């Protein structure tokens, strides 16, 4: 595992990719670029061959660059399960947002992306990546008492690097964005929104109150 996993941006729009790169680099992330999923897979494979590990922990994958029906997210999860995807899109496609989350995306961000939302989503996704890696390392070290001390120091270093949070807390921000996009797409018709999101109305009402979503006057 790289000490400082980076972020890979998959976006055919060079201007949009640069707009994402600048705040991420300012935050201290190493940022890589790819103009499509095949190029991204090649980059990941090359890094793996050189370092015997992958130095990318999070992928920002534009829905248009990913291909039809979020095929890019599906392929990424199949080939690199520890790399956490975040889907970006210039269009309000509620069905796509729900599908992306079900495929394992950590978040779904609508363009133009607000910088604070980008950094928040990237931070949570990186935490998720690091937690998966640490759990995998812990499983590999079961039955290796001679390495317990060194791995203990590795775990201590990891704990200092990030503070894991309950999954319910981590999912609040992306869930709120999906709910808001669905409500706006349906003109705040709660019956249609509940049907589109495949939840009952009672659950939708509870989530609206939870996320303090108020219909515009």
C-alpha cells in the first residue's frame, strides 16, 4: 500500500478535470488523470506492476466517460475492489445516482461541483479505502506472531491518519444529495419521488425531516 494513496480523475473534459484537480492538490492529494476507463485501468495496472501495490485509493469517474449504465463503476469494482469510486455527472439522473451507490460508489456529485462537497466526498472515500486496506492487512497477519509488533505500529500510524466514522454518518451527505435531486426532478411530488427511489412514503418523509429538506417557496 502506498503511504499516501492518490486520486484518479476519469473525465474526457480536460477543463472539468482541471477544475477537480486544483482543490484536491491544494488539499495535499496526489492526483492522476485518465480520459476514459480503459486508460484508467492501464494506469492502475502499470502502477501495480511497478510497485506491487496501487497508489490510487479513490477514483472520480465522470458518468459520461464511464459508459452506458455506469459500466465503468462496475468494471472498476470488479478489477480493483479496494479503490473507492465517486461518480460525477453534469445531468440530474436520479436513477443513475441510485444505481451508482448500489454498485459501490461512495458518492454522486453533480457538476458544477462545489469545492467543499468535493473535498468532503474525497475525504470520506479515502477513509473507506484506507479502512479496507488495513482490514486486509490485518487478515493477512493472522497467525504471524513474529510480525505483530511491526503491524501494531502500522495500525497506530493508520489510526493517526484518519478517524473512521459509522457508516450511517458517512452516508448522510450522499443520501441527502440524491434525495434533493430526486425531489427537484419530480417537482417535489413526494409520491413520485418515493416511487422513483423505490422506498415507501413514510420512509421518504422521515428522510426529508432527517436531512431538513424544505420545499422551496
